[in-house]
């Protein structure tokens, strides 16, 4: 499955870009990347997965090769959830599975609760179906204020061309900002996440996208417990031992939130919930894809599979 095809799906603000592996006759799986990443996040994993599925990895709006949102339109969490519905409609999928890493898993989790009849299986890679507000209540209004202020600043600077860097400078900056990404994987993300111009490389992503906590919808434990009960999907949560437990890194040592989440999922889903902890960091699906491929493959091939509605 080294071969893939590029897709470009029309949306009102432009297009959503995606790449697909396998035959359209296979059972469909939508793959959702993490914050500031892109569809290349799955390049090393998908070729190791079962071949009788149709994998589509999309670039969220403002990421990778997808169009930026129109001027004045902010990147709210709900918009990304809506993008999944737009993509499934464009592909004529009535029911499909979702595989999401980090932010992509959180968006996919919310979609699976809002459209439970559409999601067959939900795979979360070092992710959570929701982000809880337990440690964030004092920060929520500050986040909402900052995202508005940041958007205005970026719009004021929109006339300035993006800064170009040499490929090595661009890679080193990416690695500095995300220590969990190895050099080879960083280069892979930049292949889709940057464009060559005469002066060097410029990032493709929208400069309005800044910090994930500005875009996440933090929800209460009560709403989390209620939403989880809506899930109809079979769910696999793969947790990396050296991954992240919280959006805010200063709270990352506190595993209380992930324990609460897994307890709720076990209670609500019963045998439909599978939890596996593996060695690795937040990007284990890229750095050591073989560590997760067999687990995902077994999960995908268990039980009845629903073919794509094309």
C-alpha cells in the first residue's frame, strides 16, 4: 500500500485536501492528524495496516494542503467537527471508521458522539475523545480573549509575506517546538506542511492557528459522561507511556483526567472499549509505526465490517 492518490474536496471556503490508500470498495476509514500536523502523519503507519480497507487522511482546514478559512472566520473546534461531516458527504460515506491522533482524535471523538450512527469504529492514538475543563476553568475566558486578540494581530500582519527559512532551519525549528517528533518524521511532515519559494521554505498552515487550547472545547465531567453514552462505535484507545495526558503541559504529570475518561468509557461501552498502553512518545504512530500497526489491524479486522456506501 505504498501507492496513494491525492483528493481535493470542495467546501465553501475553498477545498479540503486529502490522500487516499487502497480501493474505494474497501471499508472506509477517515484518518485525522494532530494539531499543526497534516495528512503525512499517517504515511508510515497506513502501509502496515490491513489492505482490505480504504484509508483517507485529510488535512484539516488551515493545515497541510487544505484551504485556509476565509478572512474573519476563526478556527473554532466545532468547525473541525463539521469538516468531518463535509468530507463524509463528499465521499458519499453513510458509515465509516475514524482513526485520529491527538487533536484529530478529540475532533473524531466529538463527531462520533454527535453522529453516532455514522461511526463504526473509533481509534484514538495518544488522544482522548474530549478535553475536560477540570484544570482549565480559570483559564477559559483568557483563552477566548487571547484567540480573538491573536486573530486580529494576524489579520493586521496579513499583508506581510510569510518568513522563508532554509530547509534545515525549518526542520530544526519544528524539532525544537515538538521534541516528540524525530528528524525523519519532521521531514515527512514538512513535505506537505511547507512550500518551496525562491528564498527558501514557507509554512503552508494558516498563521491564525496558534495554540491548541485556544481552539479546544473544554467540557465538564458531567457533559463528558453524558456524551460518551451516545457512542455506538467500537473504540480502541492506544496510550503511549511517554505521551501526553493533558493539553496543558504543566498538568501532564496528573493522570487523573485520562483515568476518569477510561473509567467512563469502560462503564458506558463495556466490551466495545479496548485500551492498550504501549512504550513510546506522543508520535509513536510515526516514530515506531510497527508498535501500533498490529494492534490496530487486529481491532479493524474483528467483528463485522461495513463497506463504503458509494
